[in-house]
């Protein structure tokens, strides 16, 4: 984490030296010297980061000092830039001319002298740290460490993880709860008769029961009889490959004849194991694999003799699990609520026959829910509570102080150590990104795009494609859970497991990375740069003293109850170095007056607030890159918005509660010269006025464009502009009214990267260029009122994953005759004349969700819908009596408004059953 802090400050120093040259007169030498010192520390910190979790106290203190100094440097530089920029705003708009003149003003000289003094003191402290490092040989604290160390905290036992893994071999069947179906699949894959050597992967977050499941299966008599020889190898993060081979050989009878086993070379070890296993049906378990390299090495010495051999890998990394064979991956998810409760009661109330006493039921269920189905946490927490003698006060104490218990109670130390392995194994650049997620409240669904924009605004990552990669890595390492995916399978929202979040909060507190507050009391000023406030039962916030707020870089405010959500309407004031301000869904009515003076502000999220207008002097926020105002009463942007030359994202719209209405989205009015913002990449939703449609074609960096109130007369200019936007990935075009006809055939060639397309308004036909959109994953036709069969123009789109029709078709029959090979979601809304939907066999083989709304003439669902292999749910609303009887049976009396049909698979069942719910 200190390495990340130093990296960020180095990046800022380099940026200042390159881009603020005229500003640095009087302090350049000091900044340059600090840059040299920090660069010399960086290589040491890289080693320290790799050894995280088993450092000496001296090294931990030294690293903490580096982090504090990096933070102090950042504060000094930010203050300097802030004051100089503020004076620039007072005296003119030309940066260079101001600073050339401004250095002669006494206040500028005073500011530069003070800044230079502070930087000289910091340089002196850096030198002293270097001398202390040499005196106490802190840099040698890393040498001589056992290479098998696994990153636990506290007293370190180099064999603890191996012991933990192999102890699972002695668990009884009774200790397995809720994973019977998964074990059934694992047993089948192990003994299915396939003769080729098969690799089976079991993947899940730390503590999800991977090792327990595989160990229990490994010990079954059926397995021992099926395989001629078996071996269990605990791999872990740092491994010596020859030692793994020796460990494997020692589990086979051949070891008795090898007197010089410990002295054998790598080549001899490989030849020995290969020759011994060549004609055998063997089972090898590799527990706790962290990289694909281990299998790449081991596969060379494990023969594939066509004897039905198996290799089972347990891992926390999805990429490792799917590297060898995607068809044999078992993903262990959280236990279902009933299974989690059963396991918790077994561990917490063993003396009561696994039954929860009635007076503890509420507390016990809340504690079990905190574990979110993670078996390791359930077992450990249940074991801790089993010693509390059913006393409500002791249970309440654990409930109210779970974070402290997790950090300090040795009974829960195992949970902490095992989960921290995943954190310590992260590259240092990902550690900031992971900890950042604990800024959000418990169980909060974090939208992918929001998180990526925040990482970029914070400076953790510079490019969106890299941020996407970072998010993918955190998910693959099971440190974030996917809460929702879009039609192309990409995560749309994610969340942190409660226990991981508690650990992240404890790390963040030590690292001074994030401070959490309920807003009722002022927080301690300990140099924190990020503050997350969860407002509860209050109308205004006491965030911190002015000195604390003046150093803040990021401020989040969340309303976690109805009182705060309805009455809280004022933000705290006093921050001047803020880079990120996120108040999504807070009922704030007005912004602090000093907002426009936040020269460093990169990110402003007002989504869901009650703010009606932006300040007229919004143009002062020169560095603003992300301005997000979804679902606000803001109807028009002030002229000053065009001064925001660094603006990349501009999102602003308001939607109605009924998505079936034509005017369900309202755009905003923008200044006529908005197209001068050449850095804009996202512009949504904008009302088409004046020459905007003609000019928007000059914004060639746009990747997302949403237009509102487009008229038939705009067609030619619209098509010309869209044709110039070659980077466009998202396009939405909404007509001025539902009767306004549009062709859009004047567009000769559509943007080749287009992934999502929404067309709202009457169409004579589907535009000719739609069938050329090979990257399209989402297509929405709203109020198109097409009369002719249009599906042949769409069915061949190779990547279409979601297809939405809202009052888009006026015919009586929709015929899906072929194609739609990747379609996962089909929505048919408000087609009043539709009587029949035909789906030929082989069409939509990947369909997962079918939604039919307000199609009263439709008397039956498509033939064979229940046999679609991947279909998981069917949602029906305001449909005919015939469809209701088809689902629920003719004996149903009431006419339900909503019917939700879904597949449910009970543990132990091979085939899922269709169930339904009525609302």
C-alpha cells in the first residue's frame, strides 16, 4: 500500500514538472530532489510489498513512515497548486501569462517560500529515514525469510497453511452442508469412464469450502477403489517445484526404494514420477494453486496414458481454474440461506443438538447473515459463539463488535489469515483498487462503470481498458462478487463479501486509506484523504474539523435509512483539495458555494439528488473530467460548461416511472457550442436543438452518444454526424414524438465498434446498416410500430445478447425461424396485436430470460419454451387468461398481474423443476 502511495505521488510530481513549469519557480529544486528520493525508495518498497504480512516490526514502521511522508508531500503540492490556481482565476484565464506576472506579487513569494521550506524539511526527513534504514539495516529484514511464507499476520508458522489444508482430510461427512450437488458432480467427473487424463478445477473465494469438498471426496471408498494411486499436494503461493515432486513421490510405495530422494535432481525426480505413473490410473490433488505455471510445469511429468487418470485443482482464481479445461470447472458459491443457517447452528449450539434457543434467534440469524454463506466464517464464528453459554449480552457484544473480533480475537484468526492471503497476493496496483471498494456501505451493489470512473479519477489507473482488466482480476481472484451481468456476460454490478469488507476496513484504517463515519461525530484528523459517510437518523453531517476536511481528496455520502434519505439536504463544507465528490441518491437540494473553487475536482456525481441547477461559474472546475447527473431535476446546463476542456463524461437525464411510455427519458439542454469540448467521450442525454446535430460529428472522441427530441428533418445531418464517429460504441436516438417517422437509411456505414443501439420512434423499416453491426450486443426498438417482418434483418447478428421490443411491432405473428445464436434476454413489451410467437428448434439456444408484458392478444407461450436448455426465468405481466392457465392450470381463480416462472434445482436433484410465483 505504501508502494501505491509513493507511485501516485511520483506520478503527480512528474506531471507537475512536465505540465506546470511556469508555476514552479522557487520550488523546482526541492520537488526534483524529493522525486529522486522517492524513486530510490521504490525498489525497496516493491520487495516490502511482496513480503507483506510477515514483516518485522521495524520494517512495518519504516514503511508506515514512507506512506505518511508521501501523503504529506501530496498535501503540500496540492495546497500549492490550489492557491496558485485560485490567484490565477482571480486575475485572468491565461495560465502562462498569469504566472509569469504573478511570481512578483508578495503573496505569491510568501506562498513559494513557505512551500519551499516545507519541502526542504520533508527532504531532510527523507535523508534521515535513509540513514535510519542503514543504521538498523531495515532493508535486510527481508533477507533470510523462509520462501514458503504465506502472508499471515501475527506469529508466523511456515507450515500452518499446509497443516490447515491436510486437516481437511479428517473431516466427517457431517461437516459437509449445502454442497451435496457439487460433490455429486465432482464424483461423476472423477469416475465417468473418460480414459484421457482430465483436469478438474474447483474454484471459489478463500474459505468457501474448496479444500473441504475435495478432501472429503478424496477419502471416499469409491475413489480409493477406482484409482490405483492417489496423492495430495498443498501448493500455496510460494513453492519449490522439486519439493512438490518429492512430496508426491513420498505418498507412493516407490519412495521406500529411493534412499537418495532428497538429493535427486529435478530431472531425476521428473523421470521417476513419470515412469512410475505411466501405466497407472492415478488421482493427484493440487490444493491451493495460485498460478497457471504450476500446472504447466507439472503436466510435463504427469503421463497421459489413456488410463482414466484425474488431476483436481483447487484455486481462488477463475483464470487458473479455466486455463486447462473450461468444461470441468466447479465454482463454489456461497451457501444458500437454509444451508448456512443449518451449518451455523451445528457449530454454535452443539450442546443443544444444533438447535438455536428462541431468545437468541434474532441475534443468531443476524450473525449468520453476516457470514454471507461463507463456510469458513460460519464455522469459525459458530465455534466462537459456542463458548458464550447462550448469554444474550455476550452474543450482543460479538454482534456489535464483529470488526474488532475479526481483527483481534484469536479464535477468528484463521478466517483473517486465510482471507488475507488473497489480498497479499495482489499486485500492489490492485490493492488500492480493492480497498477502495470498502468505501461503499455493506451489501452495496457497486456499478462497474461507476467504480471504473472513480479509479480513474483517483489516479489509480489512466486508461479505461486497464481499469476493466483490474476489475476482471479482482473478480477472478474472488475478492469481488458479480451481483449482475449484462447481456454480453460482462459484470454490470459487483459487491464485496461482508467478511472481506470488514478486513478491508481494518486494513484501510491502519493504512490511513479510508475513514468511515456515521456523520454524527467529528472524525479524528489523522491524515486521511478519503472519507465515506453513511448518514443515519440525521438531517446534517458533522464530518470532521476544518483541518481534516481541508486535506480530503475524496468524499462519499450515503443515506442508509429513510430518515436521512428524505430529510438530509446539506453537504458539509470546508474542503478545498477535493478530487472526488460522490453524493449519489442523497436528497441534497443545493451545492456548497465553494464547490466552484475546487480546482482539483476530477469527479462530481450528483445522480439522484434534488439539485435543480449547476452553479453559473461551473467553468472554474478546470480539471473536472466526470460530471454525472442522472435522475436529477437539472434541465439545462449553464454556458460556463464549455470551459471544462478536460471533461470526458457528461451524463444527465431524467426518466419516468413507466418505461412503457414513449417519453420515459428526458434529455437536457446544452449550450450551442458544447461541441467545442473535444475531450468528451460520453454525452448523454442531450436535447437536439439548433445546429447541435450537425456539429456533433466533430466530437470524434465520443464513444457514447444519446440524443433526445430528434426530428424527421434532422435525418441527413444526423447520419452524416454519426458516420464521422468511428469510435462510437453506444448510440441512442429518440424522436421528438411517437408519431415522428424516421428512416436513418442515409447512414452509409455505421460505426464499426457499435455495441449498443436504441432507436425510439416510428420506423418505416429497420435501417439497412443494422445487419452489419457484428459487435452489437444490445438492440432496443421502442415505439417503432413496424408492420412488416423485420426479424430476418436482425437474426444473423453474431453477438446480439439482448433484444428489447416496446410497441415495436404491429403484426400478429413474430417468427424466430433461425439465428439469434447468442441471445440471452428477449423482452417483448406492449405489442397489442401480437397473437403468436414462433420459435423454431435450434433458435436462441442460449436464451436465459424471456419477458412478455402487455401483450393481451397473445394466448400461448412459444412452443417448446420449457425445453430451452439455458432458460432460467420467464416474466409475465398483464397477459391473457390463456397464458395464465398454461402456467398455473385452469383451476386458478384470481387473475394475477405478474407471474414469475423460474427453474429451481434442489440439492441432489439431477434436473431442475419449473416453479412459479404470482404477484
